[in-house]
């Protein structure tokens, strides 16, 4: 059993625990490499099926390739795809790219708030209709009690403190000092009414593991991760105005793995190209306490 | 990068765990570029002196209070393997986080502040490591710079801590004198401790051994779920779960406990993987069965012909309590073992221990941070193993008010009283074994009169009974008062005597009992006969020569035989054929009764664990 097999087996185990314990289960899906591996592991866990909806928080500032990729994959794989967004703020143009507030405030509105209200069903959810191939407003949306998220412990400080099963209170808040114990393979799967649990199957994976797995399983990822001939590629994907590509000539998964292990990226933080992180002194802690993924 | 290992670092608050890891990361050049500079800069901005611990204590709360609240994970690599190091908090309030870190670890570093010495949580964490099943431990005596690198001070701490660990059955691989602050013996050997020749922390990490998957044990497949997804006309009905121990193969018959239902494996399922005929311990898998039996989450799949798990509703356990509210009588809790979840109540508290001082405490309830031996009553039967046999299926957690508030290990399954569902049709040997949670076994003790057969058999019987095994002892002497009262000591009668005992023992073994037979049985051919009748047979040669036995002569028989008052006395006037190939020899002229008993108990246990086929 090699390291990737161990990681894979643990993740699958976590997926199945989540599915067995949470009736209203959904999976956050951000189109990035981690999300894509997460989706692949779901198919592994459920023998080719994805028996819960995927939820995408659409800030409307995602790169075009990402949305195209999302909808193509959803239709090809018959995925139950849902998206939600902060319509009010977008309509008022009260966003950072519109010259309003800071990056952190913008993240809070377009991601944290949108996520919170999409999950609890208080804002409209848009669900893909596979017959019409269009998104339709979901009738009578129920709150999710279990939400699978692809965060990894090695991404930044606050994520390294996460549990596999991490409870959120009625306001989606995360109380770091009061996290439940996890004994062996026993997780927090019992939960009080009106709370929900975030489930993190990828917690022990590193960035290199993700790419090694993509290579081993031959998983297709969005083309933004590869150099298209201009000597630039994205290492981490977010909103276009706040994410910049890195200098790299990696054109294949193999080249990315080599670059991360031995090359110039071996010692550069993955989220270095994500501008909101540097605005928050404690990593993403402030955002994450209030519900950010 | 095929090898990886999870390590936890534990110890009392402020003894310097985070500093040591920070130092380890910095000195092995494992930090992301700029991280060290960024933390230094942040310290300068806030007018705080830089500490290596800040590298890990990334959360604001922690930097403000200077303590680790949670188990942070960090990744780091040596030439040997990659590591995931979990930094567990030392403050007592955060013990549940320490448990979380330690429960996932294969090995542990325990830090003791050399200037403060062994403290309450140094001991408590040691106790918990033992209970959580972490078997590889290195102790770091930190802050050596504050005690002038004194060898005597180091030795005192080593001695004191070793004495404690002996009581909780945990051994230490190395004690290392270090200074996280100055870097001594963390990555590089220090010149300041010329009296220390052992490994550095880095070398000690690389000396840990990766746990191997347990393929050679009986199969344990806790059922996580049964899937019947219909999209794309999928017709498969898949039993899904992760294999805790053993391996399964296409065509094997799986028996599920507690229900006892069984069926053959038709296929091993997966997604984007080559067809498989076999899966081993450690893998998450799924199988389809040839018959559509009703199996549910919470059952444990075992393989027919291998040792089954135990089934019961009443368990004796050791547990550790973390709940804000104590563990009390008259309150209902949820018990979770593997994937099973059932209601439970506390039935009795046998002992409560302070995990740090090891003192016995009151028995009315189990308070937060206490360790206890208790008996619990479950609302439904669960399948499990004793922790000492199979840790993966021998440990559990207790849930109170939605929270995991305790964890523990199964020490014994008390006699089974609930009803078990039987299949239609006749009751077979395997059905009986399943209900008893054991297999039939004849343990045949042969040897001269006075060699110690009965003495050993009596002690072994007591111990097996204590372990809740279904056991019965047949004593050659006693049987001659009843069943064999018509027989004398001629060769023909002796053979008939053994034939009867052999048949009776075989019947008991068919009933699922462990039978201890103590009789001289001097002839090889009759012992062979007894072996052939039994389900499973252990020939135990209780060895002592004639002179030794005659010297003991507990019943005065040798004296009578020598005087000619008894005819056909084995060893004096009748032959004794030594066993050609006994399964075990217990030489009572060399061993004490206790040693002999231990030897046999060990052999029985090994025999039971060997698969039947």
C-alpha cells in the first residue's frame, strides 16, 4: 500500500461515513484541482456515482474557462449541480473590482455570505436541469446538514487545525477552541438541530499528492493550470481580479509534479498568488471563522 | 515517495513542543520560502521576541496566549520518508485535541521540560498514548540550555519517567536531551552534550517503523453501507467498507455479525481500477454477494473458517472520559464501535483512576479527564474483538448529547444473553461457534503421573473462564469414578479408557467448548485417535522424568508401585511412549506452575488465532 493509496482509502472512508450519517448532504465544488480530485474520490467511494448535489458559489468573477468546464462536466457526468450567489451585492456593484471596500470584505460578501445562505436555503439556489440544460431556481430548498469541502491542511495555518468532520453552529461559525475529539476513525457525525458539519476528506493531502493523484488516475483538470505557451499558468484558482498566474512552463501534469517537488516552486506557498490571504494577518482565519471554506 | 508516517508530539503545557517542531522544520530547510522571514517580521511589528513556536501556532488566539489550542499538522520530509507531524496541545483544557492527534499517530515524541521535570500532563499523555495504542515513543528532555546541559538532571528525569511508564505498560525507544530554543540534538548532534551518544530527534524519527497492514489476521470488514444506485441502470448491490484486518477474495464466504448471515463474494467492485480478485487490510472496498441477504451498516464481515468476532451486549471496557458532564448511571449514551451505533448505559464502575497520579478514586461517576474500568450494557448486540487481539475492532467511542465524550477499549465481552437470529434449517458447528464467539478445541495434556497435568489444566481452566471462554476440564482420574469405572489398567482397558475420553472430548469440542483433558494416556496410537476425533487438537507434553515425579509423588502412588502394591503403573511397571511431535512441551522440572500455565495459554491463543483452513 503506497502513500497515495492510503490517502485515497481514508478519503473514501470519510465520504462513506458522511453519506451514511447526513441526509442533507452536499459537496462544495469550486472547479479547481482539489475540487476535481474530490469529485473523483466521490466516484471512487460510490462506485461511479455521485449521490449528492455539488454546490458552486459563483462570485461572477470566476474565469470564463472555469464556468464552461463546470457545466460541461456536470452535463457529461449527469451531476446534480447547484449554484448560489450574492445577487444583492452584485446588483449594487458593491464589490472590490467595482472599487468598493477591501478584498477581504469582498470575499466575505461574495463567498462567505453567499455560501452561508446557499447552504441554509435562505437565498435562491439554481439547479441544473439536465433536460433543458439550463439552471432553474430550486423550489423549497432545504438546509444542508453535511457539507463536503476539499480543504487541505497544508494550504494555510487555520486549515491545518481542521478536523475531518468539523461542526459549524447556527450561524455557520467555527469555534476553534471547542473542536470535537476524533478518536481513530470515529468522527463527529451526530449533530444538533440547525447546525451543520463540514466534512474534509482531503485534509491530509498535500498539493503534490493532489497532482500525483491526478497523474496516476489520469483525471482531466481545467486548462488554466497549464502553460499555454506564454510561460504562465495558474497554481491556484480564484476570482480573476484577485488571482494571478505564476511564471512557469509546466505544460503537463508530470511537469507540474516535478516543478513542485524539485523545481522552483518547492518552497513557495501555494496561495502566494491569492491576494486576499495577505490582507488577513492570521492567514484566512477571520474569514474561515465566519464560514469561509 | 512511498513511505509516510504520522507522528504526534505531546507533553505538558509550555514544555516546548511547538518550538521543537519549528526548529525541526527550520533546520531541515522544510519551510516555504519567506515563511520564517514573515513570522520574524510579524514579531518585530508587534514588538514580540521571535519564537520558533510561532511558525506553527499560526492562529491568532494562540499567539496571543502562547499555547497551542489544537492539533496543527505540518508536513516534512527526510531522506527516509515523509512525515505528517501533529502538534498536540499540552494544556489540560485541550486534552481532547491531544487525543485527536495521538489517535492518528503511529509514533510519538513526548517532550519534558528539563528545568521543570515530569509534570501532570507528561504522565497523563503517557497513559493516553498507551491506551490509544501508540506503541513507539521517544522522550525529549527539552530546555537543556536552561539546566546547563547537566547529565545528572537528565538522568533523574529519565529514571523518574521510566518508572511511571512501566506501570502503564509503555516502553521508550530513546530519551534525548535537546534544546528546541538553541537547536541542540534536534537535527544535529550537539557539542554541549558530549555525554550523550544517542540519535538526534531527526534520526530518532527515521528509526520509527511503519506499521504494516494486518493481512495475516482474520478478516474484519465493518459494513459502512449497502449501496443500490440505479442511475445508468446500475444493477449492483454493493456492500461497502474499509478492511480493518485480514483479506478477502472473490469466492470467499463472508459471515456478518451479529446477524450471522452469510453469502459468497461474487465480485469486488471499484471505479477506475483494474479487476481485482483480492483486497487486503487498509483498503476501502466494496463487494457484491451471490445471494441478496439483508445486511446493514454496523455489522462486521468475517470470513467463514476464520476466527469470528465476539458478539455481546455487555462489555467490560477501559475508557477515558472527556465530557464536561461526568459519565453517570441512569443516563443513556450512544456507543459507537466501527460503524455500529447503539444506545448504552453504564452498569458498574469497577475502578476509576487518575491518569496522571494513577491513584484509585471514588466510584460514583467518571469525571472529565479520568480513566476508568467499567461495565456497560448495550441496547442491542454488537460484534467486536478484544482490543488486545485486534485493536481496530476492539475500540469505541461514547457520544453524549451529540458530542464524542469518551473513548475506550474492549477488555472482555460478558456472557451473551440477548437472542440471536438463526437461519432456517439445522444448527451447525459453525452456528454454535458463532454464538459462543470461539471454536471447539481439545487440549490434551499427556505425561507421567505427578508431572503436573491436572495442576496446569486447573489453572488454565480458571484463566480461560475469567476470559469468558466456554471451557470444560476432563480429568482422567476423576472419569475413572464414573464413565470409566468399569475399566482397569491393562493395555486393553487403558486403550478403552482413552477412547472414551477422546470421544467425549470430541463431543465437547463439537459443542464449541475448549476442553482440557488431563490424563496419562501413555500410548501414542490412542493420542492420535483422540486427535482425529477432535475439531482442533493440541497435544501438550507435560514433561518430567520418573525420578522427579517419584520425588513429588503427591498421591503416594510411586511408593506403592515400587513396593509392588500397584500393578501396571506407568513409568515403573508399564511403558510411557513420549509424544513424537507434541504441539507444545511444558517441562515442569524446569518451569514453575505459573510459567507452564502462561506458556500453554499463549499457545492456545495462537492456535485460536490461526485460521482454521
